[in-house]
């Protein structure tokens, strides 16, 4: 096994000089493993997917002829006799952001070589993600069964409200579900010690994906629920 | 933290044993490339036959009973979609991208071979889904390759019940396949180059493929999302793209959607798609020209930056496809300006190609003929692009045969010319044998002259105002009768060109067995793919040790050198001049 020894490649320089030396080096442009760079590029591509989803949503919201329902009221819950707008969404957001915290800690422990803590924190992240999906399922059920919202129509106003809601949260929910499965698999392998030879960068790669899913939710929360 | 260069870990490479692992479920980039290419060429032939059928109707209306308006629209749609996506994109990136990237940058394979294999099988699935629409009730969609709603999913459009659904599903699968391949290409170029291979020493082929792949990864999302939205409109009855409308006397349930949104999303994908096809072609033609003119490419750095600039600009010009859709004049001005700015890096490239030929030792080999042919067709197509990029000129010419002529010259025939050049150029490497030169030259002249016989008259038809996509003109006052004889002449030329492609197919397959042995590096090329220990390269490409790169890819006719080319893996000697050292001296 040979390490990178080309003298023209000095990754330690800060700022623009470091960037120039990275890009003008031979062999590799970024000081990171292949999988990590590939995840970054995938996330860039996925960013475009969600951007187009949100742009499309904004466009149909503006072009819709019927009035847009008041999201804070649609997503309100009656808890113990108190009317609380957006309460479920707030809890879901809190859970997802918390899961990013546990994920970051898992990455930290993975690089320290603490397999047990890494496994537990990743399992906790996956569990938080699963509970997010569960609450989303509850939210969907409530809208479909109790409020009569359908992708093609709803009693509250513009049909595009239901269309974009199910499409965007559904697509994001699929990402979270895939993330939960991904994290579970990696966590199990971490627990078994499968990565002792290859190194634990896979935990960070899974973490990148997870933080991305979390970040996307923040934008969906801002543009769909708060607007 | 320094990482182990995974390219050096030869123990990870397991040579495939059985026929199935070697040729079917292969993870070798070269086999995947050939699988991609054969599939793409096969669907391309389907699309070629469709274009012939279209031309039969246009050239000789009311002669062929089996072409009714429904079938005609389906031919138009499938021809366009197959050619742009399933042939050109797949062959240039899936085929040549896969074959050339690891070989030209000195890697053993793509960084994730398994994902690469999945990419091909997903692509095959998307092709099968697309072709299955020919056998679905109602046939394939006839909405035009742009699939504009509302008509694409409404009754009255051919294939409105199944064809459009299969088309959208196939596109989504294709995008997944492309993403898996594309992530591999980009990561491989960035991270898996060999010793001494800096980005600025990469052959332009790699620069073109690399930039095009990035464009694809950023542009295909728009197509994916619009396919999902249109699928929902069609299947679930949502109204993303569908306004309230009356169809066949019935008022539909759709309300409040935006058809123009689809056009924006489609062309946000569609314009970069032009360059996804063009940039790899630009790159490959540069290498073919330099090799066969025995001269370094003129202005290598400019060529690289032009590729990058064209790639960047291609994301902010999409609405020039929509001047007639209704747009604020300020936006028309903006998009016309950005469109014309693209002409600058593109013109730089054309000048550099011509200046590469200038005083070169030009060998008129078959690949060179096609490469020079490309300069002609691309320049002609590019110049008509300047007409269409201006709002006021585009308005009367929009949706006429002028547009058909323009884009067939610039992004239909031109990349195809380069593909032929590239196939002939790299055929000795891929197959180990030479093709038949006489057949190759005949193929070139039929194709090249035929191109002009087909598309030059179309410009005149466009000026006359003959609209595209029409099944028949009927008795239209403003179109003179002579237009019909022009159409008939175009059809005859198209059929001849179509049939002459059999020369190419025959040549390729005949030479596999009967061509003479090519040996190492028959063209005397400098880039790494010709420096492999075996021809064709074996699994793992480089034998025991990766090559080491000391110079750029264009050291042709260096004064004082022994041969008129110096391969990239030859160390710099004291005797040679400074021509090869472009500020990249070995540190």
C-alpha cells in the first residue's frame, strides 16, 4: 500500500492556494475517499431534484386559481382541549434535527474507534428517523381519512395543495425511509466489526446523506408549512 | 489525513472466470461500454427506420396506407426521443465514457464497478420499457419528443392511454441509470487518475465527457421531476401542468395547473442536454483531429475553458426554446443575450479545430474524414443557431423546417459524425483489428453528402413557412407546389443515407473476424489508452503496474523527437524542445 507522496500535492495549505493545489494535483482532486466524494456529488444532484420540486410547487401555488388553504390551520391538532397550529410538524422537525445531532456524534465515535457507542448512536438515529416516518404516516392518514384531502382535490381550496403536499413530503419520506434502512445496515455492520479493515468513513458517508435529508426538510418546512 | 490510492490495490481485482461473469454480468468498464454501445446502436437503428417511415409520408403523401396521422406522430415522437436520449446520450457517455475514462486517465476501472454494471442493466430496462410501448394498446405516445402538456396526456393524442405512461416511466428509469453511471464517471475522473495525470494533462475527450456528465447530473433532475409530475397528472388526475380545459366537448376535472411550468422544467433539462451530447463530441473530435493531423491541438487550455464555459452557460439559456410560449420581453432579451454569448466559446473551439489542421500533416483517414465533416456540419448548424437565438428572427421561423434543419445539423448529424469518427478511430483498440478503409470512405461520403442533401433544402422549406410535425400539408396557399418536389428529394436522400449505414454495420462486423491485425497504436496516438500492454486491453487494463504520465496528450511532431509522436507515459528527455512542456513540468 502506497500513500500519496507526490510533492506537488500539499493539502495542508489554507484557502485559495490549497484549492488551487488540490485541483492542479495529479491522481486526485479532493483529499477524500471515493465513496465520500461520490456521495457529495449525488447529494448535489439530489439538491437539484428537491429544488425543482420546490420551484414547481411555488409555481403551481401561484398559478392555482382557487385559494391556497391556510397551512397552519390544516396542520393543527387539538391536544387536551388546546388548539395548536403546526404542532405535529414542529415535533417532527425537532425529532429530525435531533437525529442529525445523534448522527454527528456517531461519526465522531466512529473515527475514535468506539464501535459500541457508534452502533448505539446510529441505531438511535435510525429510530428517530423511523419515528419521523411514523408521524408522517399519521399526518397523511389524518389528512386523507378525516379531512378528505386527495392528490387531485381537497375541500379546503386549491387542488394543487394536496398534489404538492403528497408529492413533496412523499418524496422526502422515501428519502428518510431509505436513510433509516441505510443507517440500520451500516449500524449492524459497525456492530459486527465489518469495517475494522476498511476504516469507518462509511459512517461519515451515511451521515452526509442523513444531514442532507434533514436539511431538505428544513426547506420543505419553511416553504410549504410556514409560507 | 492521507488516503491509500485504491487504484494501487491490485488485490481487489478478481479476474472474471466464466462466460457469464465475463460478458453478461460484467463489471469491467470495457465490457459495460460495449454493452451500452450495442444497445444504443440497436435502438438508434429503430429510430433510423422510424425517420425513414416519416420521410416516406412527407416525400410521397397518400402513397403508403400503413402510415396514418396517428402512426406518423408516433414515429416523430419516438424518433426524437430515442435519438436524443437513448442513442446519443447513452452511446456518448455510457459507451465512450465508460470505455475511455479509465483507459485515458490510467485507471484500472471505474471507482465502483458494481454500480457501473447496475447502470447498464437499468439502461437496458429503460430501453425495454420504451420499446414495449410499441406493443401497448394504442401504441407509443405521439406527443412530440418534448411531450408538452396538456395535449400529451389528453384523449386525441396517439398513445394517450399507455404510450405516455411507458414513456415517462422509461425516462425515469433512464435517469436512474444515468445517475449511477454519471456518479462513477465524475468520481473516477476526479479521484482515480494515475501518477502524473493532472486535470490539465487529460485528453480533451475526458474533459468533454467529464463536463457533460456533470451537466447531466444537474439537468436530468428537472426531467425526472417533470416526468413524475406529468405521471401524477395522468394517473392520479392532479393538475400540475393541466389548466381547466374542455376536451372533445367535455369539460375536464383539471384546474389551475401551469403548462408553461412543464416547458420551463423540460428545457431546463433540454438545453443542457444539447451540450451533454455536444461536449463529449467536441472532446473526441479534438483528439481525432490532433492525432490524424499529427499536430498538437491548438489552444489546449482555451479548449478546456471553452468546454467548461459552454457547460456553465448552458444552464441559463433554456428559455430560448420558448420564445413563442409567451414571455416577458425582458426575459426574451436576457435569454437571447446568454444564447448568443455561448457562440463565443463555441467559435473559439471551431477556430482551434481549424487552426489545429493548419499546416498539419493531415492524413485523410476515415476517422479524419468524419472529423473534418463534423467541422462543416457543426459550423453550418451553429450559424443557423445564431438566427434562432434572436427573438425577432425566431418568431417567424419557430416550428418550421428551419428549426428541424438547424437542430439536426448541430446536434443530430454533428455528434453522429463524431461518433463515427470515434468508432473508426478506436475500433483498432477495441477489437484489435482494422476496419475496411474503402467501405469506411464510402460510408463517409454517403453520410456526409447525404446530410447536406437532406438538411440544406429543409432550410428553404423553413423559409417558405412549411410547419414541422405536420402529417400532410393539404392545399395550403402560401406553400408553393415546388416544396413538394423538394420534400420528395429529401426523402430519397434520407433513404439512401439510411441504407448506406449498412456499409458501416457490415464493415464493423466483417472486420471483427476478417480485418487485419491492428497491432499496438496503429494511428501513432499519444494518449494513454493506446499504451496498454495488451490490445485490446485486458481486465485491469495495465498489467502489474499503472502507467506514469510525464506530459500532456498532444506531443505530436515534436522537433528532435525520434517519432512524430511521444506517448504521455514517456519521460521528458533533455534533447527534445520545449513544445511539449506547457507549464506542467515534472516536479
